[in-house]
């Protein structure tokens, strides 16, 4: 029988995490389809309007061109205060900004800890479920 735990090698320690650990610690559902798919190329989609709708701001063309979502762009956007009269859509956009920061900065950091691939952006469309 296959092991149902995963060992992560963080810069400071090695840790074994089960899906139940993820569910309890982060409050995330672990049932359902995995997030996987083909590499997403920037030229395959009109990213400007899509990212504006998804996150509430536009990325620079240079950042879109290399197919990565830079966390510094998200952090800068999150540093702007949200108004007390913000719509539900604006709140959802904030949540969509926070999730990649958690994924790219804490759970699955790359060697620079500054970006996530566009592959992980699509599942953020429906953050309410």
C-alpha cells in the first residue's frame, strides 16, 4: 500500500506531513481533484483582463511574459487598504491574492520564494467552494 504522507525538506528542518495535517492546520479541504495540468504559457490566454478580474489589479507585461505570478506584486496590492464599503467581489479578489502568497511563500516555495507558476492561478476562480 502506498504511503499517504509526504516529506518536505524546508531550509531549517525536514518534516513529514499527512493530508489530515494539512486539513487540520490550514482548514483546507483535502478531498477532491488534485491541482495539476499542462504548463500554462502566457501566450495561450489574454492574461491582462483575466488577472484584473481575478486579483483586482494588472500585472506588468514583463511579469506576464515569463509565465509566473510574482508574489511581490500580490504583496504590494495587499498593502493597499481595502475600503469599508468594498464589494463582495473585492473581498474575493483579496482572498485570491492571499492564497498564492500562502502557497508560494509558505507551502511550496521556489528557490527564490518569489513566484508561483500560472498553473496554480486557474483554481482560484472559485474560492467560495
